[in-house]
C-alpha cells in the first residue's frame, strides 16, 4: 500500500529509495511506498533574493561597506526544469550539495568576490564602478554557484559607504 505525497507548484521533489537518491519528481502528487521510498525534500524553482551587507578595503586601505542584493534561482536542466534525470540534475545538486540552503554559500562567495573587487580600486573609483563590480559579482558568483545547481540572475549594489582606515604597518 502506498502513500500519496504532494510537491507544491513551482517546486521539485527529491525521492529517496532505501535511504539513497532515487529520482526527481515535478509538482503535483506522487506515490511513495512507506519504508522503501520517501519524499526527502523539496527544492524551490522560483527566483529568490538574498540581501546582505559586505565590506572590503580599497587600495589605500579605506574600509568600504555596501548593501548587495542577489537574485538567484535553480538552474534549468535540458529537460526544461531543474529536475533532470538523476544525480547530475540541478535539483539534486541544490538538495544534496547545497543542503537545500544555498544562502550561506552564496553569502561567502559574494563576500569573497566583493572583497577582491574592492581591493582593485581606489576609494574615489569605487563609487563610479558600482555597475562594473555588480556585473563581475553576477558572473563570478553564477559560475561558483553552478556546482550547487543555482544560477545568479542579477546583482545590485546599493548604499556604498566608506570609512577611512589606517594603512597597516609592517
């Protein structure tokens, strides 16, 4: 006797059989056999937004802080969704590699990229290069998040603030 489980619209379900990944199911109802198969979790396909504050230092060691908004979503596989056929699908990578919570990794990646970008400019240039920095952030973060099954759709920088710091002494 089976149990019917439901996967919400705009999501994909991860099915496990005997504790191991079995397959991905689309939105709707699906039948699972208790003690053999189960719905391990659900991965949202919709676009999500992460807002964070990041900081870095410029060439002249001025501290710069800015608000970063990152829009990201589950990558579409060749089947048209994030489901794909198996363990190489974006839904599989999102659920197992990113543990279905990409935000900590995305925060780390964006913070690291932003620090390296800010370091390449003087304080005077940072304010005029915001769009270039955001474009580089989007490209590099998307490339990094690919391994977790996510695509970074857009990045915006806002509220860039600076605090003059002291140069480190040798």
